[in-house]
C-alpha cells in the first residue's frame, strides 16, 4: 500500500514509475528510443506492481510514447490507454547508433565512446548520434515545467525510463546532471515527490513495487 500524504491547496504529488522488463533489459542491450514491448516477465512484474499500487488515488497518468512505458502505465494503474496522456518529452535518452547493441559490440564498433562508471553502471558520455546528459536534463526540465503548468495541485503519475527519470529526479532534488546518475532506478520502481505550491520538494519516498526486478540491474 502506498502512503499518500495530505495535499494542502496548490501542493502536487508527482509519481514516477519505470517500465517493466524488456528483452533489451534482459539481454543487456542498449535500449534508448527502440520501441519494444514488455517481455512476458515484464508483464508479470507489472501485474505484481499493480497489486502493490492498488488503492493509490491518481488524477492524471502520463506516459512516454514508447510502448513499454504505455503498457506499464496501463497495467499498474488500471487506466485504459485512451485516458493516459502520451508525451514525447518523457521518452528515454537517445543513444544514437549504440541502440540495440551490447557493450561488447559497442566497444568494437565505437571505441571512442567515453564512459563514467558509477557503482555497477557505466554511463556513456558521447553516444554517436545520441543525446548528451546536458540535453537530456534540459528536456526533463521542460517536461517538468509543462506538467506543473498543466496539472499543479493534482496527483500525477509519469511512466517513463531510467536515464530520463534520473534527470527528472535530479531537477526535482537539486542535483546536477552527473550527481543524478548516482541514483539508479530499477524496473517498476516508484518514486513519490511531494511538491509545494511553487514546485519545491517537500518530501521524497521510494517504493520497489516488484522487488524481484533487482535480478536485472542496470548496466
């Protein structure tokens, strides 16, 4: 059961939800903008998450335009697709020519890619034809401003992706684009942000709606 705080007038409750497992996650291939559905196990994960999320009140559900995010939002919230707001700003980071490749394949084809290792995850700084973290942060900032302008004072859920949500969380928590990378996000992880009338963070909580998702860590 998710603990929902009381909202004073003008306060906002913003949830972010990472999609369930895909074959790209399972086989450790760089996903990015590749539009793949949930794997069968990802659907089972989302059903488990739905049971944990049941009873949580929402006013608005927003999803990235990629299938895995839309499908996750449908299963976990129980909202039909026609009620879900689809927003291209919430899609995953573009990894350009690296998308669909394993890290071994990337090393062979693109030896000039630079990585920053943080804990067990290696973050690429210059994916060929892809999106920088600075550009990704700017997109997350624009998305947040648009959401708060449209839905301030409501209970909002955003179904999206690891790299995008790291930067959205960084914007909410006052972390720079690289400090935000220290906070990995598992499949079906729910983050709850309680915001004041000006959009400033009052409280932050994390819920693992499918603890078994830790079997497939980020890479």
